[in-house]
């Protein structure tokens, strides 16, 4: 994978770096391209930046996502300093590209074959291999899955996207239903997930139409709850959401999983604007920093807003990012030993013309905790 990153590394050394998160069964490296501007011109230090990830190739024979991420990274490199939006994104975000989560499968994949290379080298489907909210995992945890899990926990990404092929739709949690039936299984953050998926579909030339272009698939507005399409256990997006508080959606990028080389550039042109729209949504909501009265980080800080979705926690540095659809919300910041703080937040459509003002909060220690420290 390093070879395809070389162009970005050579042309934009101050914006890019490559790191490994693990290896496949065949000892192929799972390499991530990180892109972020570290010149400090925005007053946002590198460690303060919001982290997002874009993942392709969980099924090795679904190659459009891999190619789109490589091209998108090259575009970000070329556009920095010339395009205001891309410049602001790289100034304020920490973007991580993993084009090929299943490099062994990719090495086995061939044109016009829907099965060769889908699974990893040991013939396990990696998008059925994650710990599940309903079903116990029967297959052994694969090295690729383990690498993704550690990476996701360590980085605490706020948003994510997983790129697939075989249909044309933007999907969102949950991926499975209690009974395994094809029924709607919405998560606590359903409104926000619908907003995120719709943003992607509307930015695509045809996805939003929901027309029957892949077999009998038809999706109203070009989006679908995962379980409502079909129920699967062990999916990555549900695990990222529930275990890492990462708002991940899954994109099926077209009917043909492995198009001919001459078709790939058009696929990129179809998807690069939706991908940028998804990255823009990383700022959809509110963010800030929570400390105690002395300015110190508070451990085990919880941010709750029932009208948005499930509770989330702050990063170890005290910063948080709460992705939320437009609306008005009562948000509670709390931690054991501290007085809870309730803040009213109005969330509008994301506006990248200006960096959103942070919602910073100071929690005071409870009277009992103060007495204990006298």
C-alpha cells in the first residue's frame, strides 16, 4: 500500500504520514495515510484535532472504495492552500485513510467474480467478524478485525465511513434485528444517522433517486437502515458505534464490485463530492472541552442528550465531539464527584465558513467531594 501513498507523501510531506495498524494473515501491512496540517495557523494544535477515518476494502473484491480513497487523498494534497474548504478541513481535522482493510482478499479478487477475494485469506468475512450486540461471535477473531478494533479504540474517531460495493445505497445502524428478520432496527442516534446517510445520498448524482439499478434493490431517498435491507451479525459499523462511540455509516458504491480499470475514474467522480460532504458532517453538532475549576481534565466524563441518542464520553484530553442532526437539545455533562451541568445547545446545519465556537464547560466538585478534600 505504501507505493500508492508515495505520490501524496512526496508532494505533501507536511500534510501526510503513513503508519501501520497491524497485519493480515498473509503478513500484508494494514497501512493508514494520515492527513492533517500542523502549522498551527488556526490556533488548533495537532493533539486537539477531531479524528475521523475512512475505510475501504473490508471485502477485498469491492475495489471502488479503495480507489476512491486513494484518489481523494491525492485531491486533498493538491487542493490544500488553493481550495478554502479542503484547506480548512486539513487545518482543523485529523483524517485517516485506510484504503484496504482486507489486502489478502484484494490480492485474490478478479473482475466479474462476486465471491473471489470477498473474505480474508482464511475465508472469513471480516464484516461478520466483530463482536455483536445480539449474537455471540462463532468465528475466531481475525487479525484484520483485531487491528481495526485496537486502532478504533486508541484513536476515538468521531465519525467514520466504510466503503463497499454491490449496490448503491447509504446504510446506517443497526445492521441486525433481534429476530434476524428484515425489519427496521434503529439505534438511539437514528435521527442523526438518517441525516448523515441522506447527506451522502443527496450529494451523489443518482443514489438519492433510489431507483432499481442493482437487481431488485430500491431504497427510498437512497438510504436504508441496515437491518431493514437485510440483517447481519458481526458488522463493523455497529461495533464502532456501540464500542467506540464513532458515528459510522456504510456506503454501497455501485452494482459492480470490481469494475474494469477504465471505469474507476468515473466512480471516483461520482463519489468524491459525497465523501467530502460526509467529512463536512464531522462538524455537524457541537464540540468543546470540559475541565474542573482548576483547568484539569475530568476522568470518566459523560455527555448525555436523550433527544440526540446514547451517552458519549470525552477523550482522555477532556475534549469531546457530539455529532447531532439540526435541532435544540438539553445536554448534561456529568462525572462522579462533580455537580452535573446542563447546557442548552442549538444545532444548525454545518457551516464550514467559520470554525464552530466550542461549548466549553467547567464542572464544580460536589459538596461531599469538596469536604473530602478539606
